[in-house]
C-alpha cells in the first residue's frame, strides 16, 4: 500500500528551517509515488526559497507573504489538499525531528482505519528531549483529556494523518501553534476516531530550529484551552453524558455505577462526602459545574456524588443558608443577625455575606466529613470491603 492507495498527499509547513528542509523533502519524496508534496513557506527570511526552487515541479509550493504562523500554514495546506481532491493529508515538520521513513506506518494504519485521525506518538522520555517540550506535552495531554474524554500519549506532535472530509465541516479560528490543539479537539467532538502511532524522533540541537516562543505561545494555548473548556462544560460534556446514558439505559447505568463491586468502601464514602460538600459550599449555580468534572477527574462514583450533591434541593436551601449563617456566627459576626429562617432576605444576605460565606464553607466541610465517616461506617457494616 502507498499514499496513492489512500488518496493522501503530504503537507510540510516551514519557516526558516534551511538546514533541515532539503533532507525532509528528499525523504518524503521517496514515499510519495506521484502524490503531491505541498510545502507551505510561511514567509521565510533565510534560504528557504532557494532550497525549494531546487526541487522544481517535484513539489507544489504555497508562499505566505508574511510570517503568519504554523496554524495558518496548515489551514492553507488543508484547503489546497481538499481543492486537489485528496481524502487524507499527512503533515510533517520541517525541522528534522520526524523521520519520513515512518510514513509507511501511517499508510498501514490508515488502510486499516479509514477516516481516522492518526497521531504520531513520540517517546518524550528519551534522551535529548527538551524538558519544556516534555512538560508542555503533558500539560496539553491533560487538557485534551478534559475536553474530549480521550487519552492520547502525544497531543503536540506535528507528524499526523488528517482525514479531510470532516475538516471540510470544521471551522478553525487560530493561526499559530495552538491550531494543532484546536483541530484535534474539534475532530474528537465530531466523533472522529483518533489513533496514536509510535514514531521515532530526533532532537539535534546543532541543526534544529524551533520557533515556539514559550511565553507568547503558551499564553495563546492557555486562552484556547480556556475557551475549549468553557464549551466542554456548557455543551460537549453534557452531550457526552446524555448520549452515554441513552446508550446504556438510565436505570441500568445508575445501578451499575452505584454498586460497582470492584470499588472500595473508602472510594464510595469519599464520593458521598464530596457530594455533600459540593451541595452546600456557597457557590450557587456553579456547584455541579465544578463538582462533576472534579468527580470524573478523581474517578469518584458519579451516581453517589450526584445523589449526595442533591442535598441542596429547593426545600433544603433555606435550611442550608440559615445553617451557614449560624455556623459562621460562631467565628465571625457583622451587621444584623438572623434569628429565624424568616429573617432571610436579599438585604440580610448582603449585610451578612462574609459571615454567610465563611459559615457555608465550614458547614460544607463539616457535613462532607460527617457524610464520609457515616457512609464508611455503614458500608463496612453492610458491605464487604473491596480493594
């Protein structure tokens, strides 16, 4: 099988990588078998144009008038590949860290998994990998998991095979390094299968040039992740939960999640205690928005957590607010004091806010700890402890 068999071209975005560009293109040309190699020159100021001119009609070159960013170059490459009628496109960096000899791995995987996004997975623990690259990759992997529910070993690799059909329906807004994160998150949201492929990597500090600007680009990536997390919490996470519940069946899911014979008593009790805490802590309107992702991250029992969090159902809210005031009054008092539940009003909340917030937080901690202790005791009495 070859790139032609899977209707795949190759994209090489490049900016001031004259030392390694020729070697990368020559290596790629050994595997193209007549398909297009599209090089996107991102306004290079070194000898890139001279290097590219040496390949003549062997490659197709797109020139950005000014340096516009790797993401912008990739997006131009996607549009050109789609215009030429390709179904897939492999992207490979021009800094020499990727080996074109790994292209057959992508071809084989794409043949076995048509329509999938294939991600080259580098060994970030090998000798020579810059510390900031390893940290940045772990940081990116975590947020990708949070935003999609999927786990990948390497979300920052530039060696990938993109299925172009779903990209036709995907709007991308970024233009720098963060585009490589935006595109895989949005493809995951479209239920595109994402498969990691083990690849080799070379970090030669004598010839490799990186254009990643730690402060500026890390800030841009953080802003993007903030936006993606917001969309996840407001739409994609509830959507995933709804589809999962619909697939499994609500009652069956609740029963399976609540019982979980492999789950320890301590884990179940912690889920209940955390639910009580989040149900009472005075961040009304954000309790489940914050609590659900945390319960997922810490692998808690979601059914037990949600059941306990419903301690703040409407009939209980006045009691919780009044109890928070009374509890806070032990440590802090200001303004008019509440003697009965009937004294609760918007004015009284405003006057006594510090007392309420402090008391609500302490009450949430206290009830959470009591809930944990009582639940653990009952579970030990009525259920054998599982590891």
